[in-house]
C-alpha cells in the first residue's frame, strides 16, 4: 500500500514538473513571437521612414531641374536662391514645404542641403508620423547630386558674347599695378537682361590684337582673370572665345568682390561670396567648398593663349581659394593651329608647372617654353569631374539661340545612415 502511494506521489511531481516546463516554454515562445512581431513592426516602420527620406531627397533633386506647377516653382526658386546661390545651404521640414504640403500620404521629414565644389548634398531624416514631429522610428538618407553632362558638344553661341575689354580694369596692389579681366558680372550683355542666363560669354575682336600684355607707368603689367558675381546669380560657366590671330595673356586667376566694401581691384572681403552668413566670418572650410565657375577657353585659327602663372590663387589672410577649373580647346579644322604657351617666371630657380583641368594637344600647339602645361589630378590620380554640364571639348554653336541648356541634376550616389532607435 505504501509503495502504491509512493508511486502516485512521484507521478504527481513529474506531472507538475512537466507542466511547469511546458508553461515556461509556452511563455518563452509567446515572448519570442511577440518580440519578433514588434521587431517586424519596427522594421516595417524603419522601411517606411527610409522610403519617406529617399522620396524626399529624390523629389528635391528633381525639383532642382525645373518645376511643373506653382507649388514646385516656389520650391525651385527657393532652392536656387539659397542652395545653388545665396548662403549655399537649406533646412526645412517637408510638412511645411510646398513640394510635399499637398501629399497627405507622406510622413514628416527634416531636410538639410548644402553644396560643395559644385555637388549638392541632400540629407533627409524621416519618421513615422505625418506632422512636423518625426516620431520615434527614424531613418536617414543622404543623396549627392551633380549636373548631368550635356549630350551635345555645343557651347553657347557667340551671339551671347560680350567684347572682352582690350584694356582691363587697373588696380594698384602690393606696390605695383595689376590688370584684371573681370568676368561674370550681371551687367554684361545678355546676362543683364536675361534673368535665367547662368553662363557668361566673352570674345576678342579678331583683328590681331593682344589682350592682357601692356605697360603702365613704365611698368610691365600682369593681367589676371578675375571672377565676380552678384548676390542673386552666380554663373556656372564662363566662355572666352579668342578670335583668329588674337592673343590672350593671363598671369593667373582670382575672385573679384564688386559687391562688398571695395569694387576697385581684388578685395580682401571674401564675405560677398557667401551670403546670409549672419555676419559670421568666412571660414577656411567654406573656401574649400567654394567652386568657381568652370572656364572654357576656345582658340580659333592662328590665335594664341599665353599663360604666365598657375590658375590657383590665394585669398585674404592666406585663405586658399580653390583652383578655377580651366578647360582649353580649339578649332580642330583651323588652317593655323592655335598655340598655348607657358611662360612662368622662375621660383627657386625652377619654372613651375601650369595646371589646368583639361586641354587637347591634338587640336592645340602646346609650347612649354617656361614651365609645363599639365592636367590637374586629385590625390587619387583622378581628373576633375565636369560639374557645369558643358563638355570639355566643345564648339561655339552656329545657331544664335543654341548652346544654352537647362540644368538636369542627376544622382551621383546615395548613403543610408543608421540612426539609434528608441
């Protein structure tokens, strides 16, 4: 009898143990299932945030290329006034922006944008809520974009061109006289009357004249090509057409402030290149990101370009100004091959090289008299990527209304940035 009671008690204990084990397993499986469900919901929300952020940067880049209605026109004007020009940065929430204000299905998204060396960087941080509050689940996408290269090799027609001044602006600097070809001004020719024109075009007279090599007060005067702008517009490219038998002599390049405290000569006030800085000094980082317009020099039959100095320069207080991207090309059917000659003065008993961003020795007669003409390459050995959209080897359009192109912005690359989740 006692043996049977002992067996019954042992069986009861095993039943209890097994029940507890199954209970624990059930609770664990339930917890795992609930956790997986929550994670799945979190992943769904994260994917939703990602696609919201991706859609935002895609829509903004597309809006840089043009507009389809009044709402997108407002945003287009805002982006060009503040991102491409102006202070070169934007920041807004999509819930209060005209591109997205009529899209009830899109959740909230904070967007920042900047432009550096001609490439736009757009970063969107998106959440799962529809108002200006993003919510807890967030994702971030960064898009880099650049102007697409035009499929045509046409450069702007000479009908847009302004005569390049035979006697450039004179300025007394560093105890000597300097000449300056000031280019890119909003008062120049068609550029002054066409608010949508974002290139500047110049040409010489074509009568065998030499531009930029003169004496003043019995001194030999060097001539720089100085780029300027106004507050509202900044040209993306400058074209200089050197007509047959003419000679253009350049001793370097610089920026020219005609909107700051001085308009006589190259000013120390680089502030004018960066509007809406709140009165803060211009930083070296801003200068590193500053990208001067691409400069295209076209040489016709029998013409000559003489380069006396490197194309990069130094701004005020030792601030390094990014080299201007210069491309040199010529008439490939010329009866007399155009000449590019380097005549740099010695530095430490050595003739320094002349750096440009592109030239074609098949079309041009390169004479390395003093110094060597070379194509600039970055630290990785890569040549410069054209950012204005105009090809390095082009020809002036033979049609009066041709050679001007609207910008088409394209994606350079995306980056998805992981954000800590609450």
